[in-house]
């Protein structure tokens, strides 16, 4: 009987260690995704800001191509950034 209780205690200990390791992996796995998401959102803002400032200071030759291309890249970066920072699970 004592041996059985000791075995149960050791099993619970191993389960607790496994749970802690799994939770820390989930936190660290989510941290880089969240940081990458924030980075992509910032990149999206920088692209839009850069195009607006460039168009103010200099008359762009192919301004519609530049506007459309930069809007597309900024939108993709924003969407991916928002998906990565989404905390719903």
C-alpha cells in the first residue's frame, strides 16, 4: 500500500513537471509570434508614412503604381501582424 501511494506521488510529480514545461513552451512559442506581429504592424505604418512623406516632398513619376503597391504591401503586413497578435484561443 505504501509503495502504491509512493508510485502515485511520483506520477503526479512527473505530470506537474510536464505541465509546467508545456506551459512555458506555449508562452515562449506565443511570444515570438506576438513580437513578430507587432513588428509587422509597425512596418505597415512605416510603409504608409514613407509613401506619404515621399509624395509630399517629391513629385513621383508613377505615383499610382507606387500608391497601389505600397498599399498592398502595407495591407498584407497589417493583416499578418494582426493575425499573429490575436490572443483568442
